[in-house]
C-alpha cells in the first residue's frame, strides 16, 4: 500500500490522528500503535492514535513515507503520503 491518508480535526491538532481505514495494513497500524474504532453513526471503521500528526509523520518518515500533499477540508487537516 504505497499511499496513506492521515487526518485530524483542526481543534484537535494535538491528537488524536486518524491513520487508516478498515482495509489498512495491520502491520503498519501496529507500528503506529493505532486502534480500530467505529464511531456512532458510521458504517465503517477507522484507525486512530492519540499522537499529534507531527509525531505520526515522524514515525512514517522512518518507514520511507513522504508527504505528497496537505490540505484543509472544512475543519479537517489531511496529509497524503506515498512510499516508494
């Protein structure tokens, strides 16, 4: 899985950070210390960590991920990463 999206709410820039969906690589999620949850009203699961996005980005850099783009969508910050 060469592409990865992570996100956080602007008011929560200190964490938690969403790091994957229910189809994410379980080994990567373990490395990040992510936990799977299903938010009330959603029909899908997501992985999250309590770390700030900066901490998550530092961990992903160790694995060869690089930020391709970053944007704000409403009250959400989103980073797109790619690994060769």
